[in-house]
């Protein structure tokens, strides 16, 4: 019989709710210039601006992560290597003692690197909405061009793809200007 106590602690920490946004919260228009966090493989991942890429950034906590597949799959299928697809996980509710277990679970579920925010500072910098998938489109200067939170709907995914296409067109236009 496996010990239940550690798993119970993990579940309680994982489902701990983050404080809701206050009505006076300032919604940032730019990403931090440099963000360095370790992924589930304990390797540093850097998100830095300026860059030549358009970035599709997903941010979620445990509850919100259940909504991410509906966003990521169509974007990956449509844009593939033309954009930088990045993931940021709010794992700040997890107690320090359970971090290795959380990393292990992430490794089992995700083969691509996911930046793990143990303090909550990075997700706060983006003013993400807890308990929902948060998707952002960032241009090469780190400007947030689009921000959507919640489950993927057909029209929301369409809006996201239009925003990415527009960002790619603007990037290509500015790169071809002498």
C-alpha cells in the first residue's frame, strides 16, 4: 500500500487558491525583459526580449492547466516552428518539501520544458487569472498583443490565430524594411 499522506499534501497545496485580482490591478502591457526559471527537468529556461520570434505564452496553475490542450494543439498545428511556444506554470502553492514530487509529475505529463514559478512572482508580473488557462501573444519587443483567459472556444482560438498571423506579418514587414 502506497503512503497517502504525501499525495494528499500535494493535492491540497496544488488546489490552494491564489488571491483574486483586485479591481485596481494594473494589467501589464509588456513582458519582463528577462525571465529565467527552471523547468521540470531542473534546467534553466530563459524568456528574454527583444527577440526575433513571436511568442505564444501559456500560463496556468493546476486548475487552469486542464484547459491548455485546447489552446496549444491548434496553435502548434497551425504555426509549428514559426513561433516560440512557451509554458509557465504557477506552482507557488506547492510546499518546498513537495517540489521534487511536483517536478516528477510534470516530467511524467509533459515532455516539453515548462517554466516552473515556485514563488508566484513571474505569473504576477503577467497578472494572470488563477484557475484558468491564460494565453498571451507577445511580439519581439515583449509587448503583449493579445491576452485571453479561460477554456478554448472555437471563436477564441480563431481570434488567437488571427492575432498570431498579424504579429507574424508585422514582424516580417519590419524585417524586410531597409
